[in-house]
C-alpha cells in the first residue's frame, strides 16, 4: 500500500505541479491535503498549459481519481470555474474528482476579511494571496466553519450560516469599517453550490483507505511549502495550514505508517512571495536576472517573486520536519548562464555561526548567510533527460546540494515540460 507525499520543501512554488503530474502516471489516487486556491500549480503536458489552484494535478491521467481531503479549504465558485475550464479543454472531470465532506468552505466573508485585515495592517501586512485562506482556517479552529457536507443538508446549513455571517459582519463593519454581506445573497450562493458542486462531494477518506488496502498507489499532493507551515514556518509570515508531512496525515485521515515515501521538492535556488524573512534574498541585478530568466511571477496573484540563492540551512530544517526519503530538484536549467553560483551553508547571528534557523522572527531577520561559491557550467542543462548529459560543474552542484539536504536527489527537472527531467533513481 504505497502512499507517496510530494511536499514543497522551501517557501512554495518549487514546481510540485509538474512533479505530481509526472509521478501520477502510476497513481490510482492523487490527493490534495492542505491549503486552498492560494496555491497555483503549473502543469505543461501533451494536453496543453494549465494553472491549477484547487483541482489536484492528477486530473490529467485518465486512470487517476483526484481527491481533496478534509484539510483543504474549498472556495466553490473558483473550483467550479476550474472544473468548467478543464472540461472546455477536453479534460474529463466528472466521476474523477471527489471533495471531502469534511473539507471547510471559504465563504465570501472570509475573502472580504482577508483583504480588509491585510489593508488594515499597512506595511506590516503578511502579503497573503487575499483568497480568504486565513479567515477560513480561523473559523474552522473556532468552530464557526461550514463544511462541504453542509451543502448537502441546507436545512442545517441555514441557521449555522446565519450565525457565522452575523459574527463575520460584526468584524467587517465594526473592526474594519467595511460593508456587511447580505444573508440572502450568501444563502442563494450556497443553494447554487449545493446543486452544482454536490455531485463532487463524497467519502474521500474511505476511498483512500480502500485503495491503499487493495495495494493501490496514492500520491499526496502538497501545496505551499515547509517554510510556510503555520507551526514550523517563518511565523507570522506563513500560511494558515500545515503543508508538512503531519498535515498530510491530518488532512486526509491517514496514519503515518501508511506513508511509504516522502518526496521533497526543491528549486535549485530559492523564491518566496509576500513579506517575511528571507536570508539569502538577492535584491540586486542577479536576483532580477533569475526572476526574468525563470519568469518568477506568481501563478495565483501575478506578483513578482522574491529570489535568492539556495539556502541549505532552511533545506536541512525542512528535511528534519518532513524526513525526505527522496528529493526532486527543479529549475536547474535556470542557472545555466551563471559564471558563479552561491549556496548558503550556515548563518551568522549576532557574531555567532548557527546551523539552524532561530524560532524568533526578529532573530531570523538578523541572520546573515554564509556562502560557499560554485563555478557555473559551460554547457546548458536545459532539456537534459540523462544524467551523463549534465556538465561536470552541474553534477558537482547537484551532488553538493544532495549532501547538504541529507537525502538523495532522485529526479532533476531541466525544463517546464513533462519529459524534461532526469530520473536518477525511479521513486514511484
Ligand atoms: P495565504 O496562504 O494566502 O494566507 O498567504 C500567506 C503567505 O503564504 C503569503 O506570504 C503568501 O504569499 C504565501 N503563499 C500562499 N500560498 C502560496 C503558494 O502557493 N506559493 C507561494 N507562496 C504562497
């Protein structure tokens, strides 16, 4: 019963969509376990170029069931739009997508509160995606949330919605000075969702256990990345869920012994979107060059991503959180034209050398990266599909990253397309 988790090992945007699409060819189920439409997973394959926000990246393989677990927060309107747009492009979705009854909904008032609260924070804003993620998880934790199962039982939903909306409207109007949302309008939306999204709601956790018991292959698709984890990331500049391996168990009702492989996805450098500490950030020309070469602009919000050198302090920390059995290194080709490439191996904090990130935000902001320098390569790695096509300097860079991460790099991605990858050792 193999279940493989594919996890973002940095601050998100590591290229998980491509990796899931690539590895899902042998999967019976691909399951999203955390996050919502703050994610943006790019998949480029024979069927076209796709940006997925909520639908799991397994949707492109005909034998695969795509599921969204209890740990996900679902915004029904954009999910329906995503489903329609996939159908218009010839992708079969009906009967192949299942959303957990236990998943919470992102309601219109969550989106409003997210945007109002960010605006109120001014220059202290987190830089969220503005999709209502934080407020939806906050309502879940304070037990005011509405779940997908409630859409199947509108009689129960109605009084609970009234109570939740009263609370949300008080926050919107009294704290943020915004306009209240009308109960009638939100209820009408729920009725429509009930009809249109009802057929996709089902017993996700049961399906997963059945498939695993039958010896099926399940791929757990992470969103965001370890360093954005609510508990272990660079708090408060994090998302509101756990994109780490613990979140995969909780968000799908699996137990740890069912997970046979944990695959970390690392970019060959680092990026981060939104505010928060980023010790290896490159604010000058080199950063801009990487940003332009790699087109580092958000799939969800279009924002320019911050760019920096590979941070092995964070990589080791992320490995400790997730226990990677295998890793995928993406976007190696982006570094093809550099004479020299740096890797941060430790931080200097107030005159001391440290090897793991401090827990406090202010201390992490004061950390200065200590770099080792690698020479660039004279021959491109772009589109390479065999390890021996890589120039020796690139081999040496990858080997050094592997040593610093502390677990094997089994796949190296050398371009955006499905086939542009080197399989050093098959993982699934
Ligand atoms: P939220 O998840 O929209 O609340 O945003 C919280 C933080 O996580 C912000 O810094 C976002 O930029 C970041 N974030 C959320 N989702 C992603 C993602 O898919 N990729 C990269 N950063 C993300």
